[in-house]
C-alpha cells in the first residue's frame, strides 16, 4: 500500500475529469486514427506509386512506422506524469497532437511540392505517435485514481473515448463519402476531419484550467526514476501488461482497417463500409462503461477471459461468412458482433493495467507496456493483413491475426493472477 489519499474527489470533480479527459482522449485518438480511415485517399495524395496496392502499402507503412515513436513518448511523458502529475502531462500531449494534426491538415499534396509532401506527413505522424504514446498512461492513471472502489468504471472511459474516436472518424467517412464525389474528396474534402481535429486545443486549455490533479497522486512520495523502477521492481508486471495489451491493440487496428477491407476486398461502397464501423463503435460506447462497472463487482479476469475466448473461437467463422456473403448487412452483423464482444475485453484493459502498477510508477508502467505492445502488434496490423490477403488471396487473413493475439492475451490473463488481479 502506498498510503491513503488525504481526501477523495467530489462527485462533481470526478464528473469533470471524466468528461474533459474522455473528450480530450477521443479527439486525440481521432486525430491519430483518421489517417487510417482515409488511407486510400492519403495514398494517392502523398504516396503515388506505380500500382494502387503499392501506394496503399506505403500509406499503411507510414501509419505503422509512427508507432515506434509511441514507446519514446510513453517513456518520456509517462515518467513526467509520475514525477510531476497526470494533469500537466495530459495537457502537453494534447498540445503536441494539435501540432501534428495541423501539419497534415494543411500539408500540400505530392503534385505540389514533391518529396517534401510525404516527408511532412511522416514528421506529423511522428509527432502524433509521441503524443499518443504519452497520453495513454497519463489519462489512464488520471481516471483510475478518481475512486478506488470504481477503478473499472472510471478507467473504462479511456476505452470508451477510443470507441468514440471510431464513431467520429467513421461518421466523417460516411458523411463525406456520401456528400462529396471522389473528385471532391481528393481535391480537399479529405482535409475536413483533420481540421475538425484541431478542436483538441480548446479541450487542453479547459483541462489545464478547470480539472484538479488526482488526490491519490498528490498523497504519494513520487519516484525519481519511474522507468528504472518499472524495469527492476515490476518487470514481471510489465510483461503481463504487455501481453494483455496484444488483443486489445490488434482488435482496434483491425477495426480501423475494416472500411478499407470492405471496399477493396469485398467490393462494398464506402458509405456502407463506414456505416458498419459507425454502428459497431456506438455499440462499444454503450457497453464499455457497463463492462467496467461489472468488473468492479465481479472481477476483471472472468469477463476479459470470456471475451478473449469468444473472439478466438468466433472470429474465423465470422470472416469466412463475410467473405462468402459480402453484403452491407453481413458486414454490419459481423462488426456489431465483434464490437460487442471486444467491448468485454477492451473495457477492462485500462483498469487491469492500472492495478498491475503502484501509483508512483503507474503512468510509466501502463504507458510503456501499452505503447510497446501497440508497436509490436498493432503498428503494422493493417499492413500485414493487406499483404497477407494480397499474397495469399485468402480474404479471411485478418482473423488469423486476431486468433493469435487472443491466445497471447489469454496466457497473460492467467499470469496476472500471481500479481493479485482477480
């Protein structure tokens, strides 16, 4: 035990933290992931190549390479959050995200400035990668420390805000693809969601002014070397956390890939493909806080393990059915079903990671394990699945990736028991 906080946050303070942090997270992840949703257009604008597949792979490669900045951001900003506070670290990561998004929103296309165009996009994505890497630990610790009796519920808003990101991004995709012609989208319509993402700036300002630091953090003696403490005192916990993250991150980035999969592999129209993702995201937003609250009552591991087993068993038949019956209805059923089961897993990851690490190294431990897990298993998920499909001709390839991820995470959930996780 690290001691009892001097006092508990009031209900109004907790509500303010949840709202401000969730909106900030949603906009931050929106700025980061919308690139993946518009990969086909971004490929043409910034990565022209001899074939459409090569161009798209370059775009997905740029999407993936930025994940290697996430561990850097996690180490630096996670340590900063453990030494100087969650609120300050979260505000700074949001500001960085706004800078990266602004570069993409206003970057000239390849036909205007040549090789400088993709270089600008890569620079922006590196900044965004650093930002998101630092954001996860700061926001998760901030939410988890609001009420010790409801860690699952409050920390679940981290995952809920990521689901809200999917709704925002796919909502833009569905609206823009139906309202604008392909020529209008390529002429500048694709910039609209990135300009919208700049709203993250006012959220950061609000967090800075109106949200209080968690009392749990204020009550502890901070570590002077949080990363060293994680790697020496908590290395077993770190490895378990890394394994837990695998399924969560693989599932998220397969969902980001789904609109592209539906359009390119199934021949479905863009509006329907984005609508399916949108509906799945709404289902997750509704279910994740409920799952978080249930985990406070019944435990994290039974719910998370059940969800992981369901994904491992059910994902291949789902993709086989989808590829054999490629309709919008089938796509919606598959994505809604996956989204509902995935909520049972993703909604518990922030709480589980928070409980693995003590308060003084919580932001560093959660952000670093999460970012390395994402870099290893999420960074090139769209790239790998696109390549597997293209090289093998097997349209069920994404399911194999998810089955392997579920197996790894199940083993990690079993190992989490030794650290007192229930």
